[in-house]
C-alpha cells in the first residue's frame, strides 16, 4: 500500500442532528444533540497549516446547518487565514430546509461550494420528511430559491429509491429545469440504520440508467456525475494518447472528523454506525494527535488493511476495476460483512449498470 498520509478532502461533522427523518437514511444518531467544539476545528486547522497542499473541507452531518449559524461561524473561523492563502476551500451538503438569508450571506463570505439533497419533484421527494412525517419538499425548494436569488451556484445529490426509480423522464425534466450546476445520483444503499432494506431490484436500476441516459443525451443541459465519469473513462480508454481527463475513480483516505474529534478513514459512513460498533473504526482523536499523523498510522489499522486486500482481489477478478477502483469499504461491510470482500450491490448499481447502460445505447 502506498503512503496515504496525504489527503485532499476532510469530512467534517459539525453535528449529528438532523431536522429531517428521511425513510432511507443510514444515520442512527440524527435525533441526538451533539455539537462540534471550536477546539476540534482549531486542531484540524493546525494540521492543515503544516501541510503544503490544498484541502477541501466537506461539512456534512447530520444536517450541518442544524448546528446553528453562531456555532458554525466559530467552527469556520480557525480556517480563515488558510482560506485567504487558498490552502482550504469549503463545501457543504445540506438538506436545504434551513437555508435563509443569513446562511446565504455566510456562504458568500466564506466562499462555500453548496450541495443540496433532493430526490426530484414533490412526489419523487416524498421519502424526505420531518420527524413528524411532514413532507419537506416546499422547505427545500424555498432554500433553493434563496440560493438562486443570491447567485449562489449549487449541485444536487439525489437518492434513487422506489418513489422515483420508475420515472426517469420526469426525474430528468425536474432537475434540468431546477437551476443546479450538476446532479449526483446515489442509488439507495443498504448501510447503517438502513442496512436491512432490500433496496431496488437490479432490473429496475438498469432500466432507470438506460432511460435516463437516453433522455439526457437528447438534451444534455446539466452535468450528471455518473455519466461524466463513465464517458470520460470510455473516451480516455479509446484515446489513450490524448489528455481527455480520465474519469477513473479517485481512491483516497477521506478522513472523517466526528463532532468530538474522533477520526475514521476510508468511508465517512463508519463514523455514523451504531455506538457499539463505532469504536471498531475510530482510529484516533484530533484533540490528542495531529490529523496527518492519525491518517498516516491508519495504514496499519485492521479495516484499512482489509479494504486494500479486497481492492487487490477486485483488481484481479473484475473487468470493471479500472473504472471502479475497487468499490467502497462501507458497502462491503454492510452488505457482505467483510471489508476484504469484492463485488457488492452498490458496485453493480452505481458502476457496472451505468457503464453497461451507456455502452448498450450506442
């Protein structure tokens, strides 16, 4: 395994809380009030200041905006000088329901890249509800409207689930008119709190990708991450002597920092497993040891070694490996019970079927 002490992204969990109760969510602690302290963000900022390459801070949750604007500003303040030096950039993934003018002003001041979670039109989005079961669509759209009024670009992550998988045409029509600058698609996964859900049938997933690609190809006005990756890989494979921006999967350690400073690597989902499982994956705490040292030492942790052993098996057994990169550790853990395993449903749904659907369309 190569030296992985260099990392380009850090996942930040300012709070475990979420004001929504999405029916497919994998997070077990979204009803707990746990908040990151400024000491944690200061420790991370210190580690970044000792590196010589830029870092993207990805603020995730829970719902990160549930931390409140006052605390969030305190957490971001230690990175101000690093932002000015272009050593960090901020990205946030939000459900959009809490966005107001104050948040828009904050995003502009701190130069945030913004992602909103939304599954499509009102009927497609009906799995995204409040704790009391009230649909969140209207509040999400209000938040998006404010982003647009403030000229704040945003991307969307959409989860494909039983509510929208059967209607890729309306799905694309909605997002192509929404005003987002890109669409990232996740097929509902068996992970964490949602690990016992059967998920969509493979034939339905393939039909979704095939029809979505056809309608997108007729009117490709927005960037779709999955098609961009697959088409970029195909182009680079067909033209190996040209610099076409190969879209092979980028493997990385992606350290994830919990509200209390605990660190997991490889898969952000490991920070959100049930409390009795979590200690198996936590490899250090930034209040006790520098982050870059924790990540470097993680190369000898059991689940990291298991994962890269599985990646080797993928490389020797799977014809899609050069495109996929060996799958995701969290999917192998939750689906197979073995991080050293190989093919998962996630591999098929989000890599193989995407590629197959595109190739069969030509």
